């Protein structure tokens, strides 16, 4: 197998770079690589990383070379990812995260070993692999010198992140005991972190279905009645999804309060779907059908497309609809 036929496709997606391990994984013999280096058919860019002749030598390619040198799965993270996402100035020293158990040789960067790197939802900025915006903010929250509130505000302005992204990041990482989790959760605790396991599971369910446009604990003010908080809402469609926990059946006062809330929501021209935990678990498809019909009705009155219909267009028909466990 000719070296060029293997190296060229790899380099095309990596700013003109290839890693030695990538070549050997594709059955290119070590002596062939060594000969190409001697003949300058491959130019050294970092330990075990080469640039193809003619590929531009840029700050981005030099940084990517160091990431590739850190091994498979390595991504820029923490302050470096925040810089690439345009949330912070460039850091003095770049950061890279690698899967737990890997100790790459000196890369000239601060190396973080992570046991949950699979949750990072990596992205690509200027051809560089980075942790997703949510994970980046979580990682930065572990640094007490970073103003996380300004970071969140920048993410909302620059990237228009959904109201559910950061709460979902907290939920996904909540059991890993990682640094920054409590600081970020505290900042979101007022209105965006699920208040119960039922809310957390429903948020995961909606996310798995690909349904967008909703937010947790949406506050509205109804004339005469005053302020009211909706469990899960689609504000643009005026659809409310109200959740009754497992203890509601034994608390008549709570049931009365929920009835009063629903009446006022309907008076304020909101469409209301209500479900109990028991019914959601046992009759998931029925709850989904009711939510689907309500979103479709609300969308038809605003000339919009139902978020659930959009999700169905993106999701195979065989996608599971059962609640996550």
C-alpha cells in the first residue's frame, strides 16, 4: 500500500497532519514511515505527528499537532476550549483532555485525564477537536479564578445555547464527582436544574426524543392571579407540561393547588398537558400522543412547526419512546 494513498485522506481532515499511529493502524509499515521522514515526504510536526509537504504551517496546525501527539480521543478542553468557542481570551498554557489511564509524553500542554470524556460531546472549531460548550463551561467552573456567570452569559449570546444545555450537562455529570459540578449546579439551581428525579427523567426523555424549544421552570405573571411557574414549557407555543410526582395522590392540598394552576394557565391561553409519574411510566406512548397533539395544535395557531414533528423527521421510526432508566 502506498503511503500517499493512506496519508492524504487523513491529512485532508487534519489540517495537513497525520499521526504515526494512524498510519500503522492502516497497515503502513514502520520502515516505510521512517523512510518517508528521511526523504522529507513527511515533515516532523510533533512527537509521532507529521505534516505533509505543501500543507500550511499555521498556529492551528501546530496546536493540532500537539493534540494528535496526546493520543486517540484527545481534545482541547478547559480554557483552551473556552477560547476556541470565543468565551474567554487565549490561555497562557493550552489544556488537553485524554481518556483516563493515558499518560501522554510531554505535549507542552496541561493534560487532564477524564473517566467521562465520552460525555463531552466533542465539536470542532477551526479544524481543532474541542469539548462541547456545555462540558467546556463545566470544566472551567472548576477554576475559581474564572467568572462562570460571565462565561454562561457569553455562551448564550455567542452560541444561543438552549436553556436546557447546561442543566442537561449537570445531570449527565452529576454522579461522576468531577470538579466544578457543584459550582455550576449552584449557579443554575434557581431555575434550570431539575427539582426532582421525575423532572430529570422527563428532561432526558424529551432530549432523547430530539424535542427542542422547551425550558424548565418557566415563570409567567398572570393578571389578578400573579406569578406562576410552569414545570416544563414551550414559551413560544404557550404549551405547559405539568408533572405530578408519585406523592401527589396522597396530598389533596397539592392536587387542589395544581387544579387551580391549570385553570389559571388555561385562562391565560396556555395549552396544558398534565401527567403523573405512574401514568408516564406505564403509558408512555399515550402521554407522548397527548403532548404531540397539543404541540401540533399550538403550532398550527402560530404558523409554526411542532417541535415533536421536527424531531420525528430527524429520528428513525424505530427509535425507542420508553422512559429512560
